[in-house]
C-alpha cells in the first residue's frame, strides 16, 4: 500500500490550498507595494499643489513665496496654489502642514522664526527637526529697524540714547512671538541695555498698518516689505540687522557698524513638506525649486527687494535648520528672552 502523504506537506488538499493562497496574497501585496511607490513618484505631480504661507498676506513671506509658486508652477506643469494661514508666529500654518498627507502636494514656506527660534521658547505642536522633510532653501534676508516719523530720533545712536533716557516708553512691533524680528528686538534690548516694549502682530501686513498709523513706535521688518514706505517718507529707516548693508537700502547703515558691534539677526526661507514624503518626490521638488530660482526675473525681484536668492540640496537645508536651532537657543538662554502677551 502506498505511503500516505500529508496534504500540507505536498501542497494538495485544503491545508495546502490555504497556504498557497496566503503565500500568493502576501507576494502580491509585497509586489504591489514595490511598484506603487515608484509609480506615484514617476507621475508626480498630476494635480495642483498647495503652498502654505504661514503668515498674513502682504508681508515678506508673500513677496518671497508667491512669485516662487508661480515659477515652480511653470516648471512642474501644475498649479502651485498659495494659501495664507497666519497665527502664532507661523506655528499655526506649520502645524497644519505637519498633519497633511506626505505625498508632496502640500508644501510649507518655512522661515527660521518658527523652525529654529520659537522651539527655544516653548513646546510646539510639531518638532521642526523630525516632523518636516526639508526640500530647499530659497532665500535669505535681513531686517530693517524702522520708526514712525513722530519718534524723535533720526539715527540708531539717537534712538538708543532716547530709549535709555526713557525706559519702556518706546514700543517695537514684530510679526509675532518667537519670530526672528521679535528676537532681533530683544537682542537689541539686551546688547544696548535698553527696554523697548514688544508688541506682537499676526504678520507684516497688520504690523505695518499700525506702524504707519503711529500706534506703535518702531518695527523690525523685512527690507522687501518697507522700501516704498521708506522712500515716500511714511516711515524712517534707522539700521539694518545683517553684517553688511542691504542692496535695496544702501544708504542705511547696519546696526553693528554705527551702534552695536557684533549685532546680527537674519533669516532664511525654505520649502518643506510633511515628514515621510517619499525621497524621490522631495528630489523632484528640490529640482523644481532650484530650476525656478534660476529664473532671472525672480532673482532680480528678490535682490531688488532686499532678499538674497539661495538654492541648495535638501540635506544642506536640513543642516542649516539644525545649526540655526543651536545658535538661537544659545541667544535665548543667554539673554533671558521671554514670550510676551501670550
């Protein structure tokens, strides 16, 4: 009598059939996962993208982000739709991108204010070092300290003398708690031994409205957003915050050269996506951003408005975020800066 063979061992019968089906299903799933990801990356983008600008309309973020979105639209062959979502110095818009699908269709225009400075003050709804996929740096810029014409000081030295003589009388506006221009003002307070009262706003637009109306005395703002007001005499420029004069305001000295040697507060802007965005898609977006920034019209517009075009790898942008985080954490700790009007 022939030797009986186990159905499971031979692959025949019910047990063998179930096992073979399970194996086939697992193989199909694995192969599907293998082929789906490359297909998604290869077809990207096949619909409109969304660029979240985490500040109110009308400020430096718009000046940098909107023309970049237009040029990237041309490169990618799909619309890049801008959405302004201001609040909490950029943290509200940033948090909305963190929870978006990591498919490359939702992007964030990031600035070091909420990426590297705000985390030094408080725990946020996101971790800038782990919750985003850096794509590329797109621009760097410095700030200009401007004053309403009613402020009785025409130079930085005169302003510091006035602030020392009348502590807490003068106020300075920023685009929000924990932003770069907030820290720029507090660093000035610390280095000069003065006390300017901080008034935070939800973006450059609202801040400029109050500054032009005289509801606040001073403001640290991006050069690009105030050149017309300075040229018309509606506000006056006292000093820029970088280590060299701005191309857009060559007659305005740096604060370091005329009043406080060593003073510097600058910002960078870059594109990010939610963490876990596929590397192939990040590379496509990086290439699109770099290609867009080669456009002479865009570069000239940036430079004219006091911003320096920048384009690098995703890895270089990630390193910049990390290094800037360390720098500003040291400043926050050494100066004892606190968040006001929370």
